[in-house]
C-alpha cells in the first residue's frame, strides 16, 4: 500500500513511510551482502512484541501506564490491523528460525491473528482498569479518534505467519 501511495503523483505527508523505506532498504542491502558473502540470511519481521518488565514508551505500555495513573490514553480510531506477540514467543521463533529456517526467507513473527487495533486495545484497557487497586474509581476511558494523524494501514497478508509455521 505504501509503495503505491509513494509512486502516485502527489504530495505524501505521512512520515511513517520514511521509517518503512529505511527498513526495506536495510533488508535488501543485508540480504545482498549476506548472499555475496555466503552467509545464511533470514529476515524476521516482528509484528508487535510485548512482555513483562518492558519499560519502553511503546503502545501497550503507554496505554497501561496511563490507565494505571488515571489518565485517558489518546489514540487513533484504531481501524488499522495490528497483531501482538509475547516476547517469549518471539524468542522461540528466533531459535526455530536459526535451527530450521530456509536461507533467504522472510518470516513474520506474530500471533497470526491480526485484528483491528481498537479491538486489541479495548481488551488491554479492560485488563488495566481491572488491575487498578483503587476501591472507588471510574474506569479510565480510551480516547479513540483523539489522534488524527495519518495512519499506515497494512494489508492482512503482512501478518501471515504461515511460512514461519511451515518451515519451522
């Protein structure tokens, strides 16, 4: 989808395409260099990892942290597909790719069950609200639609983990 939009004769304002272009360039350069050097090469694509102890400002952490501190997280409408995978599953996938992966293959590491982001974050919000230890509190709402910036919509084929399952 991004390639089509970038190829059109129009102004593109979504800076998310810069990030995607840099990742694509790194992928192709590394694949060519590894092939020329005779080194096995795999390109694992992690959908969105999460796990205990993570302190980053990534999406799930931010939503949980804000709810636990009584602040409503501002979010996009949440219509884009997302997939989250636990870090222990990511570690297992890396191990299996190294052991059984096919040279030159691209592997998507995820649950294989992408859903609209709104659906996933609603579950996170319910769990975080239930975990609050305050006796008298109103659940903290998620502010879907508060962020109006451009969102990159990835097609469902991006989240396909079939090759990973088949090869490993």
